[in-house]
């Protein structure tokens, strides 16, 4: 294995993300943002892009999810040992937190591709002898603690990460901020040692602000308010101190409170949302900024089931690094792709039986729904009219759920508990399973093994929705509200089905709950269930279209090529 210093021989794109999902054994992610980051890095390695990624080590993970007898979520720390999987680098740096020097070190993981590409991922860590006990815990919990804890983590990620890259000898072409959590790295760039400030504050910094903007790319990932970190200037002063003059900080980050998204918007030359619709919604949220859109993707080889990998290798050789070849899916005989899906379904059901004790029927249409349990995702929407659902699905439907609620999200926990309670009402007439501790490993079993992938968020709050792309890759049609990526991927009755009205609004206050519910029931009853049971040939055509018309394009290889040409080379 080459010494880590060889990574510093080439100037690189520095990709900063609060969470990165590389594997279940490295539990440094909570959901879509982190899994996307992992897929981005894998495609960067496949494409041999000069990348280096920076994140936090999250020694206690996000959390391990279990349920009590009432279906109430229980959380506990995830125990893992970085020493077993990562390589400790020998150089440290310092950040200032609450007027104390806090040491920051980095652990290295190498993401290697069969193409020969390799991307270093740096996991930042403050659990170092000599740091105060409270400072050693800063990098313990992903999205844990209060606002002060969050700000401390973002100081470590942004300021500590930028400084570590410098002292390790990395030369950075561009900094890519994957969400606003890493925005503080811009302050390190503003305080470049060669900067000479003369005249007024604005005059002194204006030229250097432009040079920082030229270095930075910012991707915003959600229109949901909680996804945009804000801190009072009293807290900023107490925790971070004066990294740059406070007047300048207010000019760049907001007069009334320090807004991490606004800081990133002001100090980046290229800003994008993660789907065409999300770009429009973000533009409406942040008028005055030019916001582009680059639709998210998923890493094909990571998320294809072993059953389909075998078929793709047989009929579409080279697909893993050229996913556009999936457009030729019709080369695969119908019976072989049906058998591959049946294998993935049997594998999932056997695992569910071993994990939960639930026995599902291989011949019954199975709907999958798994994502963060938060209000706007509406995991329980399908149960709005239980009598009607029972009439539609009696003996014809099975539902498999998964997803975690944030430990402080009481409504999210109640939503999960409500799904558990539905099992009593429906019994064996419509079987319901809620899988515990949804993570990358569970997703890789669940998504390929269901027949339909359901998604019904409140529009337009779904920025992208990469789980639906994973479904399409595995020949699982989407049944979704027209939001996020599905607006671009949806062809009614061809690649899957829509729920509710067309996506015309950019206002985040618009609500179509009643229309969505009625359309969901109507299409299940009149279109989807009859097609599944009565016309297997046409069903298989939809399955293939999901692959050939969706998966060929909605992948991180296509996504990364767009970032290179539209953001990194500008």
C-alpha cells in the first residue's frame, strides 16, 4: 500500500460533508445526504477524478434503532472501532472553541475502484489526549446535542478540515460544500495569510472574497427549514470567537443571525440544487442568487442486487462503469429478469423472517417505503382511510417499512408507532412489517426485493429522493408524488406511476394531502394491482423501463460528469 503522501502529489477537489456513508460498518451517516456522499466518492474513484473527501468520525454513530413492545423507537450508541477500519494520520491541527485550543486529527479510508481510481476520505476526530473531556466528545454523535454542540462540530468540520488539508500538504483546486454544515471552511480561506486588509472593511476583503468564491462550489440539499443551520451571534461569539470581523460575518452570513446556507451562497461561484425542481424551489427561497440544478444519482454497482448484477454482466458488459448501457435492457429476456427479481424478493423475505419473525407471501404485491421518519415524508399516509385500503388490498398487498426518526422528533416517533399499531387492525389480510435500524445493509436487501417503491412527501419538500433511483436500478417501479427527481424520471404507466396533481408550485406551504391520498388509492385499485396480477408481460415491461429509462441516467457517474463540466472546471 502506498504511503498516504502520494495523495498530495496532485491538486484535488476537496469534498466536505457532515456525513458520508461508505458501509454499514462505518456508521458515519444518517440517511440520504451521507449515502449520496458515499456514492459520489465511489463514482469519483471509478472515474479517476482527483478527489479528497472530508467528514467527521462520529465515534458513536447516528444511533442504533430498536423498538419496545408498543412500537416506540429506542435509541442507543453505535459501537465501532475506527482503528479496525481506518488509518490514523500522523499530523494534527488546532481549532479554537470557547477560547480553548482543541486538537483535531484525521483518520484515512481509501475508496478504491476496479478501474484503478482511488479517493482518500479523511474522518476528523477530537478524541485526543490533551483535549478537555467535553472537547473529546465533539466528534462523537452525528446530529446530536444542542446548538452549541452543532456549531462546535461545524467548526471542526469546516475550519479544522480546511486546516488539516493545508498541514497535510493537500493542494486544493476547488472546495465542494455538500450542504451548509461545512460553510466555515470559507472563513479559513478568507483569512489567507497573504491577505492584506487596507481601507474600509468591504474594500479590504472584496478582492479576497472574489478569490474565495472562485474556489468554492455549494450544493444545497433541502427546502426544509431545519436543514439550514442558524446560530445567534451571541453563541457564535461565545463558541467560535472572531475568526473574521463580526461586521464581515454579518455581511456574509446574515444581519440578525448567522445562517450557514447564506454564508455558503455568498462565498461560492457555483450553487446548485439536487433536481431541476429543487433548483427552482431553492431559487425562490434565495432570490438574488443564481442557483443551478444537478440532479442526484446513485452508484450503480453498489446498489444493484447480486441477482441483477449477474444479468447485467451477462447481457450488458461494462455497465458498472458505463451505466448508460442500461438503456439496452431489452437485450435481457423477460423470463430471466423476472427470475432475478423473484430471487431478490425471496432473499428479502427470508431475511425478514429471520430478523422479525414475519412471514410474507412471495406471490403477493409488496410495497416498500423506507426513509427518514419525519412529518413531511408522510410514512403513514397510506393508512388515511384504513377501511378503503383494506377493501383494496385484502389478500393482494403487503407493506414493508423502514426508517429512523431523529431522537428529538416526537412526531416522527409517533408516526412509526402508528404504523406498528396498524398491524392489529389489518392482521393477515394485509401484512405490515416495520424493519428496525434502517441502514445501507438493510436498504440493499429491501429495495431490490419489493415490487413497488412508494414515496409520498409533501411537495415541493422532496429535494431529490435517491432511494427511488435505487429502486429503478433494480427494476422496481416508483409510485410517487411528482417531486424531486421523479418529475424528471416519471412517464405515467411506463416507468411507474405518479401520486396527486402535477408539480406546478414552488411554494413550500402548498399542501395536496387529500388529492394525494385519493389518487394513491385509485391507482392502486384500478391500475397497479390489476396489472401486477393479470398482465405479467406488461408488468415486466414497466420493470424494464424503470431500468432502461431511469437507471441509465440517474446515477452518480452521470452526475459527476456534470459537476466536472459545470462546476469544477468553471
